C-alpha cells in the first residue's frame, strides 16, 4: 500500500485539528472557571484570558462548532438545491423552462453574497440554523451555474440520447448518468464552495450577524479581541489559524483526490 503524498497528508493534518476541536472540544471544555483580568499565560489559563476575562483555551474548545458545522451544513444545502436546478436546466428541451430556471440565478449572482446575508439577517433572530440557511441559499446561484455548465456538455452525449430513447425516467438519466459524470467537477467545486462558506460564516459572525455578540465562536473571538492583539495575541491568532487551516486543508484534500483519480483514469486507459 502506497503512503499518501505529502499534499494529502498535510491536508489531513490541517483538516483534522479544527474538525476535532469543533466536534469534541465542547465535551472537553468543562465548566467555566472564575474570570480573571490577567492576560498572562499560566496554569489554568494556557492561552491566557480574553477581553472579558474568560479562558482563551476554553473559548477555543467551544467556538469551533458554530463556524465549522454551519459552513458544512450551508455547503450541503447549497448542493442539495443547486444540483436539481442545474440538472433540470441542462437536460430540458424547453427553452422557456431553461430561461425560467437560470435567469433569476444570474440576477442573484450580481448581488454580493455577504450583502445578501446582511440584508436578510437584519430581519431574523440570530441563530446557527438561520445562518446556515442564509449562507447555503447565497451559494446556490454560483453552484447551480457550475452544475449547469458541466451538465450541458454531458447531456449532449449519445448515451443520454440513448437513455431517452429507451424511455428511462428523468431521475434515472439525471442522477444515474449525468450527475455521476459530474463527480470530478463537483469535487473540485466543493472545496472552493466550502472555503467560501467558511469565509462567509466567519465574516458574518465577525460582524455580529447570526451569532450572539458574546458567543463562544472563533470568528467572534477574532473580532472581540482584535483591539488587544499585541497585549493578548493568542485570543486572535489561534482561532484565525484554525479557520485558515480548515480552509486550506479542505482544498488540499480535494486537489490530492482529484489528482489521484486522474492518475488512475490515465492508467486504465
């Protein structure tokens, strides 16, 4: 069995650390101790305390779940909505239906995702579920365009025409053949889409949208402690590095997987 390439191993390392902290951190955080106004690092406060006197390490353990799970949920929601829309527009022979599906998405693409999230979130109560829905919906237009552009080429293949002539159902043609042919394209796009979701979630949290102002959240930690960066750098540097590591790791893993899949396909041919 071959050892994974260096890029693959690095991607695993970068992804595992923030994921483990996000999933298991709240279980290991323990009860909140007494607050201290001292920023010094020492026993009981291995990363010091933040602007409110809370233990930074405990905030790190508690703050990943909201960012990571919301970004993952938003990415999944975006593809669940974008995939059927893109496939329907690519496979339909009715021009009016294609226009009805894709032209509204073109209008939404012209609106910056962060602006859309800010405008809608202004009328909603802060919460992870609402933020997940907002970020996911904001990513649908771009994801649907990617699915549509890739599916148009696949839908023109003789195999798709043969499936239609055999009377296969739309779902069997779209999901059984076309969607399977898009796996590499969607895998490449998923890394970018998740990175964008992480950026949007972190930025929204940084601006106080979708989370409480004093929530244990990596992005909120960066925002609330940035004024004391030189006095207590760990409260800003650690959560910022964790967000960056997850984003970089995801893209490295997808790149390595795509390269490995390309080598296998080339070896078979």
